């Protein structure tokens, strides 16, 4: 399981120009069953992703392909989590990718 923080970077002002491509990238992550939750860091600091279901290498490649990362709008910082206890609705994240 991964949590990624997408913090605004030097090219932040270009976000609106690449928002449609970034949203398509997010939609693909959900469609492929990898993204569990995506949201904004408050106050207006960037975004965060909770993900599961692929190897670290595959996930890192996915994040690197985010148009916001490619364009230097955000920097990505990913942490890998090995879940030990969950609420029953999240039991599936304890299975290995």
C-alpha cells in the first residue's frame, strides 16, 4: 500500500494548463483499480493519493507519468505502508500486491 504526497513545486502556476491531463491520469489509476483515494492537501498545498495493488516499481512509474510531475507542477513523495490492522472494509489492503 502506498501514500503519495504531491506537493506544489516551482511550476505551480501551470496547473490549470495541465489539469485535464492530470485528471485523466487520476481516472486511469481508479479505472485500473490502483487508486483508493485521491484528495487535496490543505490549505492548497497539493494533493495526496492512497494506492494499492501493484509493485513499488510499477507504482513509481505510474507516479512519474503524472502530467503534473512531468511538468514540474508538483514533486512526488511516496511512502510504502505494510498494513497490519485495518477496519473490515479495508481488509483487502493487507494482501500482497
